[in-house]
C-alpha cells in the first residue's frame, strides 16, 4: 500500500501569513493527489485535485503543486475562515489513502 | 445543488450488523462512482469502500473485506453499506462521498454527506 506522510501535523499561523503544508507519498502517484479542508463537526471539502487543479468555488489563495512523491498545499494569505484541518489523499491506486492531517491553528 | 444524506448509524454490539444508506439528490446519480469514508472519533480520514458506475466493480479496505458490502440502487438514487461482524475499531462517523465519472477521478471526492455515527460497543 502507498503511505502518505503529511507535515507538519500542527501549524500555528496568523491572519495574512503564507503557509505551506507538505505531503509525501511512499512511491510515485504521478499527479493523482487531492487536498481537503475539514472544519470541526463538518464533512471534508475538496480544495485541490490532480495536484494543482483548483476545485470550482475555492478561493484562489489556495494552490497546490508537486508530482511524483512530493506535494504541497499553499495558502497565500491566511483568512480567518482557513483555520481548519487539511488532508491530502492519493488516488493513484487502491487502497485510497489519506495523509494524517495538518491542523492549522491561530497563533 | 448536490446533496448526500446518510442514515442508518447507531449503537450496535460487537459482532452485530448495520446497514447504512445514502440518498443523493441534485445529480444524475447513476453517472458517478461512490465511496464510503470513515473517521474514528478524533482521528483522520479512512477510505472504506468504492463502487463503480453500474455497480459492477467494488473494492474495500482490507480490514473490512468479507465483513462490509457496498451496493447501489440507481432507481432510488441510493448508496448502501452493509456492515456485518462489527468490531469496536469500526466505531466512526461514516461519510458517503461522490467520485467523478471516469477513472481516476472516480477516486477523489467532490461532494460529501454530513455523516452518520456508528458506535460498536457492548
């Protein structure tokens, strides 16, 4: 099975900061990577798919990059609504695997 | 607007069974692959099962193979998860999640339900 390692597990930042979350796959997944945002008590929301394609309706301050085994999610200027937990997910092969999550907290 | 509404969760004893349902609206349900994804209390996301368009292909997480069965009724826009021989470690919120129409987009999820809680405990 492919393993997905996300870092950091917790990130403290301020409104207006630029933040980057990293996801590493244990083997190449080409560009078959998605990013989700989850707020407490809510279902996850798709942000990015195909490593760098922005889902419709998602603000342009979110961006994704990478291919192969290393990927990043960047938020260019944090807004209050962005404090949440973020997950990556590989969809190159089964079983589909999510990263362990990154909790983005207010500094 | 796409809506996915799960039901069927609850408290069940170890070894028991439950059948989850997910009713979809706002989309042509039969065109999309569907999955179940779960989240144990305070933990991360874990994919459980997938079913293809037409329902002819399914796959499950190894730890649920032989115990869980995913199915769909396109005439009722409904996705199911039959869960047998339940264990304490199956305790989680179970989300219904919509995939795309073609591989590999069938394996990433652009709409999710609100989830239904399954608690396995004596």
